[in-house]
């Protein structure tokens, strides 16, 4: 079964610092809007990524970037990759 975006979201929210309230609110709003009907669809990851990228540098991450950004990238990639393992 595909990993629902809601599961990936739970993991991502845990690594985003609480001071990034707007990012958290935007992600929570999206999840509330799509869950539970569409949470296991591949296209839900596309919109979620668009929201995440709006708060990240418009370039590949560098070593000096905050750890939470690296963690978000890893968690998102892992969740999305899981969709293709089925």
C-alpha cells in the first residue's frame, strides 16, 4: 500500500522548528484539505512539495543550510519513493 502523504506529513512536522509557524500552518491546511480522501494518491505529494519549496532556498541545499531542511528533504523523498515500491 502506498505511504499516505499524511504519514510523511507527521514525520516532517516533527522536524520543522516551531518558529516556522507559517510553513507549519500551510502544510497543516493542505493536509486537512486533502485528508483522508486523497492522502494515498501520488499527486498529493506534488502540491505538498510546492508548499515545502516555497520556504526553502531556490537552489540545492548546502552544508550550511539548517538541519531541518535536510531532514524535510529526506523525509519527503523517502515517503514519495515508497509510492513506487508497490
